C-alpha cells in the first residue's frame, strides 16, 4: 500500500524532490502554502499520511509505520529527498531521518520535538464522532453542528477540511478508530537506539507562542540531530505556517536551497 500524493513543480538538476508531511487530523493540502512556494523551483510531493485524506487505512499508525511510508515514497522518487513535516508529520520525518538517514538530504520540522508529550487529542476524536452531520449540506451547516462540541472556530475550520460533505451521510476522511487507539504512541516518541542520530542539516521552526519545543525538546534535538538548529517564528502558535505563511515558507525555502 502506498500513500496518496500530489506532485507539483519542476525537477531541479542537482536537487532531490521535497516531501511534505502533514500533522494529525490533516491532509497533504494543509501545508499547501509551503508546497506552492517550494514548487516554484522544486519538485514537491505532498503526502496524505496513512489513515488521513485519500491514503489507505491501517490499524498500525506507529512512527515506524509512518516513517516507512515516507521512505517508500522517497524510494519511488529517486532515493533521496528533502523532507518537511509539521507536528505528527514532523515526528514521522525525524524518525525517518534517524532510521533511514541515507534517504534524507535536509530536514525541516515545524513546531515539534523528538520527545513524548503528555497531552492527548482524543477529545477532538470524541467531538468528531459525536457531532451529527446528517442534515449538513454546506460547510457552514457542518460548522454549526461541530460547534456544539468544539468551541474554537479555527480548530473547527481545520477539522472540517477533512469532512466529506458529498458522502451521504457526510463522513470523516480519517480513520478515527485507529487514531484513537494509537494516540499514546502519537503523542509519545519511539525509543531510539544508543548512538542513533542524523548528521545532515536540520531546521526546527518553533512557534513563538507555542510550548511544543521547550528546553527538553531542544536538548533532545541537539542529542539526535547534531547539525540541528532551532529558530523561533515570533507571534505564532503551533500552526505557525497558517499564521505567518509567507515568513515560514521563505525560511524553509532558504534552508532547503
């Protein structure tokens, strides 16, 4: 089984393609602003991660599995890539670089660190399962239905990108059961082998108002990614690429070039 991908941009002599990996509850187009910017000069492959979007569903949603999926995409597209990942996709990208270092030239990660987090997103799965979209024909009607369970408008807007309103009844284009079951592993971090590290260039862009990349996260990055650097994007939270798309896209493009 292979991931659903969207390919854009020209092949650039001397440079590999750029693989883009989205976060939990997302899909490839969530990082569209980054993909479009990079596609002006680079071949970009945006992936729907397993159990998301138009990719296959599977009970295994571990980082070993997610990294393996990305490795297969890279192997099918020349054997080397630059990789950009946000949140869950960032962790999958880091694990890919650590377990398949020969496949990754440069690694860019958005607001996540190679550590275990204590939070869970299971309450959002509860909300998505409890909301009744039977009578929802438009996005605004679906937003009204979900607002009973999710107060934040921006979170609802993000989640509803993955609701298929053309289905009867509307359905989520995500394997919520598998994501719930695998949540401890998703918020966690695999046990790294002694001496495991990625020696290639690595950039972490952290949201200035986010706590996802704290001192412990920075220490873990330094230990596993000796050439890793952490930069802050001021005035942004966890969704920094949506809050300051031009700045984030420009900084990633400069790093990859």
